[in-house]
C-alpha cells in the first residue's frame, strides 16, 4: 500500500512535569510519523505517556522539547508557531477522549452539531450531519436526550460522532471503545478504518 500525505510528524518530543526531585518524565525523545490512510494504535501500560502524546499531537499540551508538525505545517518547535490553535483543532483534528466530555446542557444532537456551528456550517447542515452520524452509531433515537440520561456507551458513541462531525484529517482517539460492548466496539473500529481509507 502506498503511503498518503504525512499527517502527523513528531520528532524528539519529550514532556516532563515538575522540576528537581519531583520531576516526572512522561515522554522521552519520541519520534512518530503517521500518513494519510493509516490507523495507528499506541500500546503501553497505564502511565506510559499515551494520553500525554495524544494531547501534544492535538495541540492541547505543549511538549518540553521536540518538534510537532500536522498536515505539513510545523506547529511546535521549541514554542507554538501557530497563533490560532483553536482553528487548527477545529478544522483538522477530531478528538475522542477517555471521558466523553459531552456538554451537559446540550442534547446529544447539539453536542455533535456544536462543532459544525463553530466551523460556520449552516444549522440545517449541522443537523443533517449530526443525525447521519448518530444514526450510523445506533444512537439516533437519543438525539433529543441530555448526557445525564445517557448510558456510558451511548455517551461514548455521541462523543465519537462529535469527533467525526467536521470530517477531520486527523482523529485522535484515547480508548474510544472502552465503554462499548463488543458489537458496538467493532462498529466504531470499522468506521474509523473506513474513514482512514476514504478521507
């Protein structure tokens, strides 16, 4: 299989927390390249830095050292090189967090369409895209429900729909199927593989 465009490049990335005797090295000189069409899994025990690396790639957390490039643009090299990280995250990155992070005052459908609202899409387009994703992930019937009334698996699938809503070039998923039964976990993994190939 021919490799697509280089979407993620991490070179010599390190991250530490604290200083002196309390310093913890979460990452030490990590190198990673991910091309369009690839699905990559980060494996390791709890506390090995997987979430830290995803947060650095997602421009949520600054590395202590190293370089990060996304979709051909260097975004960190000793400092943030791009002023509008919010726009970069909105346009190019879809996040699926361990904790679904749904907004409690919005319905399931609104939690998905809010990404499209922020991107300037029309309300009609936002509703249509949200409904299509929710239906595909078998939670369309829960569209008018607020997060407090959702099961853990339903909330996770809605969070996945939100991550995919804006058709991001990069999807960062931190244990995306942990709250799902095996059938729905397979559905989600099949969707992520399909998107990697198509987009």
